[in-house]
C-alpha cells in the first residue's frame, strides 16, 4: 500500500507581551487521503520555552504528539489519553535553536505545524 502525504508550510504569528513572546503555531492537515471536513481539535502556541496545546474538547481516544528536529529525529513524544485537561504544556527548554515540526495524531486527523526556536 502506498501512502502519500502533502506537507504544507505553516505560518507563525507572534504577539509580544512585556516579559515574554507568544507565537501561534499554525496547524495544517497533512494527510490528504481524508477528504472530510474535520475541525482542528487543538490550538498550539509557542510561549517562551513552552508549547501550549489547547484542546477545544477533551479527546475521547488516545492521541500522539511529536516534535521532530530538521533531521526528522523525534525530540519529544507523548502518547496518552488526555482526560479532563484543556491545556497541555510541553517544556522545550532543552531544545537547541533551530527549526522544528509539531505533529498531532488522533483517530480522525493528523496535523502538522512548523516553528522556530531562536
């Protein structure tokens, strides 16, 4: 079986506050084999040395969150069922400056976003 994926570049919008910088990680669907309209179940924000994942509703099935470096190495992975949690914070202070990709998978959707650590 041949699977093809279409990857798209994501835009990063930023907003400055007095002591920290918030940048939204724009997520794009990257598995085009699914043609149905499914709303994104999450929003992601890069806030200083954390990624904040905000859930629009509690996931009912296990999810996988991954962060990969420019070489495709997984530098963070969380495979879990998120119960009664609206926000998941991922500490990324151990990551070196550079480009990274954020992946979200559940039974219905796969999302991908790109972000930079300065």
